[in-house]
C-alpha cells in the first residue's frame, strides 16, 4: 500500500464546512484521512506497486500483465496501467478496469481468467485513487468520507482463488461522478460539476444488502459458515455500513477488518490497503480462508473467497 503522508483530521475539516469531529465519527466512523498534496494517482499506484513487488520478491520484468483500477485518473489517456508500466520499467500488457469501489475484485476475477488460460504466471493488480480531486469540498455529506491512497498485490497462478460473486445493476441515480462538460460550442446538454454525487440513504441500503447477500452466496455455494473464516476484508466505505452488515448476517464484527478510522473511503484502493495492513500485522496466516467484499458506483458489487 501507499498513502500520502499528509493527514487531514475531522477538526481540520470543520474549518472548511459546517461539521465537527463527533458528527463525522458517529455518521461514518472516520477520524482522519490521507490527502495528496503533490502526489498523483499514477505516482501513488507506482509506489504501492513497488512495495508489492518487494513484498513478493518479484522483479518488474517478471510480470506478465498489469491490471489497474481508478475513478480519479490523472488523464483520460494514457491509462493508469500504462503509466504504472512505464514507472516500473515493465514490458507486459497493461490495461484498466473501471468498476468504482468494487474494481479491485474485478481485477482479481480478470486475472483468474488469464491464469486459467495459461497466459500469465505473475500479474500485478493495483487500485489507486486521488479522491480529493473529485470531491466537492463544500459538501459536508461527501467531503468528510473520502481519502487518497493506493493498494497493490502480485498474483501467481494457484488454487487459492476459490469462488467469486460479481453483480452489476447499471444506473447513476444513487452514485455518480459526472465528467466535465468540455468546451464544445455545439453541446446543448446538461453541464454538471465533475464531483461525486451520492444519495447517502440509498447507498447505505444498497451496500448492506449487497455485502450480506454476496457473503451468504459464497457461504452457501462452498458449504461454509463464518466459523470457517479467519477474516472478512470489506470495502471501507462507512463504519455503520459494516456494522449493520455484521449484525444482519450474524457474523461477529471482530471478523471484519477495519481501518476506515485512519484512511477513510479510498474507493478501489480500499480493499488492497486493508489487506496489506492485515497481512503486515501478522494476523493473516497461510491457509486462512478470507472473504473480500466491496460495493459502489455502477451500481457494482463483488465478493471473493480466498485461501491465503
């Protein structure tokens, strides 16, 4: 993982919008978030990628594929994956997948297809986000939620990827990030500001239902209960969402790894950042069964069952 060193506390935000530390902690469970000052989305992605390569003992030239995800890229083109490839000095194919906060799990599923076809032995997957660029800093309903950062993993062919669930319900009525209207003198359509728009109440209901449903599907298809799991690593969107999902599913909340209080919602980087923290803490052991689960714009949600 990589997060910018600059942190912004809830008290810092109270100088920008009408809010306070108690309100933010109670509503979303965040105390501080890392915010880019000079860091680019591609730069953070490359930093996380280098950390992942070092952790795996793999050189960039050994990679067969790079898959990246972001909703806050520095450029429309070249893709984030192309910029990461250049920064690392890799020579393999590289491309992006856009699935908002669930995208890291979409990357894993795509990598599984490459492995199944025998087309790759080592794949780098990266989620990187500079959410601070696409947040309306005058909107207290969204600006308190998001943070910046990147997470990455090096994957190898094996039997650890056990099962997955991917669901998409296309539409922009709940979560939307408009593009800039551009400067076409012929355009007569709408001109929305290019910042995150989110219906908080509908997002909450969707997220809890998606997380509980996906986890139960994996349990049912694989004959498992929560007793068989070491950890669930959820998208760090909102503490109350995770708390509600744990209660509804009957899974002890202690099995849900949480770091939202320190990093906020980093969209596609959220799950790999949390996974890296959990791994480096020594609480994740070889052979542990874990579930990764995420949800977000699209609407798109996903979960996968792994043996570490």
